[in-house]
């Protein structure tokens, strides 16, 4: 066994119902006196409650999915114009991603308060979209200095969005098993994250306002994101980034739909990952365990339900092929991508081999 694993410094505060107090302590610890709060309009009231005691000089609500470059530039200019010394993000992945975009060029520290299970708050990965192309990278400057996790802040997230967001976190776990820099520590974190999500998501659907399932999902979100930040983007995330950037598909739902198809494609060539995931799901196989979980939570099923057209499949295949990461468990051909996308578009059962579906 031989590997190199890096754990970037980041404080994590995890306690339900204590976000405002924990956030205030983190802002004080960082010595900030001119805070910019980023929160999309739907989270505006929640953000005001959580940040009420902070020295806020600007509240920024210009947030968009996939962080368009123009949106990022407006946020960067706002931070500079107001002499901001700390950015606080309150919201999901798009909000956190915008805070990271500000940090990328200004060097400002970020404190993240997540309200979904996106996981962006625990990674050094940034993403920007321009002219239908999403570019991602890693940079230590964008990793939030602190994260304040409060499961009570996710209770208002509707069940369908909670499920999609949780499956996005699960996609981090799966990709962390075979990402380009995946190591044994990443796989341990990812397996525990998958186990906690498999336990937490059905509880959320059964009792949406309860904290037990949401705490499990939020705990798993952090583990999955830490693993993913270290392992790097695998085949699943590369596919979803291309689709999201080019067709502006909803982030979480796209991940939720594509995930089982990538797992079915890669798992036979990655027996160790398959075994770990099967054990995490408590199932005979990884794909069967994921199938049962998706059934239990009524997961998103088909890309055609979210604006992806069948005619879009062939044109996007070359862009996906270009982004396939080195070290994927098996070689990927144009035909493979085409079959995978078609299955995801129509919502086919990934347990059924594509050759059977075609006959």
C-alpha cells in the first residue's frame, strides 16, 4: 500500500439549532468586520436570521445555477467596492459556488452555512460556466475556512429536492471510489458516507420535519465531499458537468438520474469499490442496493423530465469523451457514452444490460 493523502485545514461546526451562535463565533475568530452575505432570494429570510448579529455591509442575492461567469464578476465587484473582508454563504451548491468564485480572485475567506446536501462547502473545487461550457478546477483559496452545519436549516428543503440533493452527495461517494486521485482514506470516507445516506434519506421521506434523517444526510454530505475533494472528479461528475454546463440542467436532479447508469457501467470493472458500496447499502450488489434506495425515496428517474432532449445525445458525446478522467476503471467509447446517455434520458433500469434493452 502506497499513497499520498492531503487533508486541507477547515473547521467544522455540527449542531442542530445552533447555526447563528456558531457562525458568530467563527466570524469573530477570523477577525472580520465587513461581511458580505451571499444567499439566493428563497433563502433570504433564513440568511437574515442566521447572520443577524454579524457586521454585514452587503447582502448579495444575485445567484445562478452553475455559476455563470457574469454572475461571478458581479459578486466579485460587489465585494471589492464595499471593502469586504469575509464572505458568508447561506444556501446550496450554487450559493456556495458563488462564494468560492469570489474567493478565487480576491483571496477573501469564506464561511459556509449549507442548507442542502450539495457538499461544495467541504471541497476546494470551483466551477464557472461561460458560453455553455462549465470549467472546473481546484484551488486551496476557495475552500471555506469554516463550515457551520445545522440540520434544522435543511428541514424546509422539500422532500423531492432533499432526495435529489442527497443523491448528489451519494454521487460524490461513488466517484470517490475511482476518481483520478482516489486513495484508501477516500474510500473509507466514501463508504461511510454512502451508508449514512442510505440510512438517512428514507428517514427524510418518512418524516420530513424530523432531525434524525437530516442529521445523517448532512453528516454524510461532509464525508462524501471530503472524499471527493481528495479523489477528484470521476466519470460521473465529468458527464454531469458537461450536461449541466451545456444544457443548464438542474444540478442535483441530473446527478440523481445519471448516477445509477455510471455505477452500472463502472462497477463490474472495480470489484473493490463494488464490494464496499454493496456493504454500505446492505445489499448483495452495489447497483441493487442503489436501486432499492432510489425506489424507497422515489428518486428522479429520467433526464427527459428535466429538459434534456433525445436529439441532444449525439452532439454532446464528443465533449464527454474529451473529459473522461484518466484511470477510469474501464475504457469509455463513444458508443458507451451514447448508450449511457440514452438510458439516462429514457429512465431505463440500469440493472438491465444495454444489449437487452436494444433487442
